[in-house]
C-alpha cells in the first residue's frame, strides 16, 4: 500500500515554541565544476516553506544536510548553501563547518527561538553512510551526540528518502519525528499517481539506466498503476535490441555493463507479457555531419550512437501522452545536455503539460530539464526525488518513510 501523510506525523502535530528542532533536508545542489558555485538552487527553494513555518512557530532550528559524497569533485562544505537559504527566507542563517564537534554543540545550545543554524556536510562523517538499519543508526555517533540536544526531528529530505543513512533514519527511533511540508507534498502528489491514477495512465521511463527498467515496468503494469509504458533513452535502445533490432555497435557501447544476457532476457519477458502496452521508438536521432538526423529503426544499424528519440517517435509518443489523464516521466529521452538532442525530451514534456490531467515529473535530470525548458510550472508536480522515485517504481519501501511511521507509533503520546 502506498504511504500517505496520515501514516506519519506532520508539522501540525507538535508544538515547537521554544523547542530545538533538527530539520534534515536534501539541498544537494549541482555545482559549476570550475568555480564550485551553486548553479541551481531549486532544492534549497523547495524547503523554504518548512523552514519559515518552523521559524514562525518559535523553533530553535538546526538544519542538517549533505552535498555529494566523499571522493566526488562536488563534495564541499555548505557555507554557500547557508547564504542561499538566508536569501530565500530573508533572515540570517548561521553556519558552522562542524556536525558533532564542540563548535556544533555550542552553536546549537546558543540558538534562540526563531533562529536558524546550518551544520556542516553530514557526509564528512563516515558513520553517516554506515551500512545498517534504523535501529543501528539510532546508536550512531551523529544521533548519540545530537539527539540529547533536540526535542523534535523533522525530515523534509524526500530526495534522499531511499537511503538508510544515520541522519535520515536514526533520529526517528530516539525522538518524536515528523515530515516537513515538502515531504507531505511529495506523498500527496505521488499518491495520486501511484494509488489513484486517472485513466488512461501513461508512464514514460528513460534516462541513462537500464538494469532495473524491466522490474519497474512489471511492477507498474502488473499492479495497474500504469496502462501504458513508453520507453525512451537508453532503456528504449536496450529494448529495441532485445526485440531483435541491431542498434549498432556505438549504441551498444553506451549501454556498457548493463547489457547483460539476464537484462536482455528480462526485457524479452516483459515484452512478451505486456505486448503493445510497452511502446518503443520507431526512429532514433543521431549526430551526422554536425547535425541532428532521424534514422528509422528499419535503417539501423548506423555507425553513430543514438542520442535521442527520432522526430517520428516524438510525434507518436506525444499523441499518446496528450490523450492520457495521468502521465508520469522519469528520465529524459536523450542526451539533453547536447544541443539538438534535447528535442525529444522537450516535445514529450510539452505533451505532458498539455494533457489536461495529472502530470508529474521525476527528480534529478528530468526535473532539471523541466526547469530548463521553462515548463516546470505547467505540471501538476515536479518531484525532488530521483532515487526515491526509482524505489517506488520498483515497489520497494523507503527507509525514511518507514522510520517516520515507526516514530509515530513509538511517540504517539508526545503529540500535542
């Protein structure tokens, strides 16, 4: 059963006046590789309503977040995140580049009602990403240090809800916990898509991953969430190959390690099971002589790799999408960062915006594309979740949601 906001505490369930509240958010932002400056602050903007509400209710607010992870080029501190959040809430946001040391502890103790403190990148601590469950994380050093200093824990990090990490699930076993406004909005929007879709319901699956797609299709078609699945991106290319189309060595090379006999057999099984309910491209777009060129499937293979769906495919799929009453897209249709090969993704998104029903865009690159095309405001909802949505598509529980549900049962007497 799909979780709803009733399954866990929400902001209105506690009295925060004068209380210390730890707010876990996902403000992991894309950065410029040269300057390491934030280039898109949409995730910071999305948590502003929760921050403002807790400030207005007199909470002493401690914000915990991450940026990338150790070993990655964009793993940095959160000082500019604090500056950005401060601009959006029009109030000072204090920052200490520390999580569980004396600087962090002293700064938390010094907070006054209505003030906001952002701690350092929580992934600087190896214990954050230790492999364990909620109860194991509840005994981790982050929780052991910070739990005695707080009265409530609020999680508004839906984008990281698929991760069982210390700051995401550990506090819910130790202190009364609630979801933030963004988390509740995500649940409401996705519940409409996954639990009560209007018909016909069309799911568009694309992006750069293929290995889990067959399981996703089987889940959403098998349980009736979707009536039709449209495959684009690498998933579309892989399914064409599984259907017997020679997509060419260059396109095969892009699929890399995911092009296993097991994955190809899974794709064949899905096509045999669901037939015409799984729609594949009829042409692909390649770069030829420096320009975008559409190539019919019957004319494959070609030397160039497929970088997007072709023009005929975009037109065909757009008609299906416009006729839908529920449409959901996770993953772009092509290499959207390459000029001329964002066309397929944009055409499909424009069709979604025109469908007149429920339209939800997945997180990550898909959400970024919606903003880039200036279409985000025309959808019912643009989710912050990438991996979290993939987990839903696979029919698996989200650790953060399960932790919040546990906390509601464990601390029900703490509700106001």
